[in-house]
């Protein structure tokens, strides 16, 4: 299910990117719009990253084996990181290209150029919302990064509109300044995505909100006397939770195991999605430290 849905939304985005890139590059070159040409190159980078995301999704969907006992989920995280790096490079290129051409004169863009920019803005914002919704539902880092790639293209198209309007109003550098602003926005978005990727790859913990849900789920299970050594991390789309559970020492092994199973189910329900919960059961004594 995940592989089909994730790949499907990415293929849709790839098709749109291909059409928009052709329109932007051809019209930008014909009408002398640096921002629209830069916007077209950005659409091409979106197309390349679509392929990276599809590859990451396919690899992450492979089951666990003897070489990857915890599964292949981090291939998807790596794909998201590659998309973020590509996004940063695209932003840097936009800034460099606009800075090089800043002293050159810009001709007023035609109505068709502005129309394509508007079409791109609306289409890419729609793709962002659609992809981001799927990414949130599937907890996919790669799809989330690709969604922001779509939104950065929408930002770029918005800058083309603003820059074109500035040129029409008598500010010939407006087109170039718009491209500079787009590059800065793209780099900022990329840095946020890189930070998320590094957090996951370095075994960063789940968000504090998720930790509160986990604690509430544990403490709501009857028979739990205490807990400690709660550890969380994420492997691709899967949340991983380890906790030491304290129960009454007079319980049988089966009774303690039943409580541990209830805790696993409660934590999984609290987080939703794919969750791996590991519970270590210990006897509880009034003098033990939590």
C-alpha cells in the first residue's frame, strides 16, 4: 500500500515537473526572463529528485533480512537527505546565476510568461499540499522533502510574478532580485530538511509530544508500578520505543508478560502507524529508583 501510494504521488509530480520545465525553459529563453529560466532549471531538479524518492521508497519497502535485521527504512531517510541536498544546490545555483546577471538589462516579460509562472505557482502548490498530506499520513521523510521541493518551486514561480511586475513598473533589476530571493528561500527550506535527516540518522529521539503520548499510554496500563530508561528513535517510517517496565514481584511470568503486551499495544495505538515496542520487565520494590 505504502509503496504504491508513495510512488504514485511521486510519478504524478514527475510528470507535472517535466511539462512545466519545458514550458519555463523555452519561454524564459525566448522572452529573456532570467527568473523563469532559473525556475525551469528548478523544475528539472524536481524531476531528478522524484527519481531519487522513488528509489528510496522501493528500497525502504524491502523486508528485513540477515543483513538489515531492523529493515531497510533508512534508505527512505537517505533519499530525503539527498533531495534536501539537491534543493540546497538548486538554491545556490539560483543565487549565483541571478547575481551574475544582475547588471544586465531585463526586458518586460510577456503576458504568456507571467501566465506560465502563475500556472506553475498554482500547480506546484497543489502538488505540495497533495504530497505533504500523503507524507504525513505515511510518516515518510522522503515524501516530505519532495513536497517541500514542490513548494520551493511554487515560491520560485511567485518570485517570477513579482519580478515581472517590477520590470513592467520600471524596475529592470526586479527579475534578478526575485531570483535571488527565491534562491535564499530554497536554501532555508533545504537546511531545515537536512536537519531533520541528520536528526534521524544520528538516532535522534522522537518529538516531545510523542514522548508524552508514550508515557501516558504506559502509565494507563493496569499493573504498571513504574518505568524507566525510556528510549525512542525512528527507522524510516517506523517509530522504535524501548522501555524498562516495573511490575509487582509476586506476579507470575505470564502475568508480567500480559502487562508488557498491553503496554506494547497501548504505545503502538498512541503513536499510530508502524511502531516497534520493546519492553523489558523488572520487579518493582518500594526502595528502587525509577
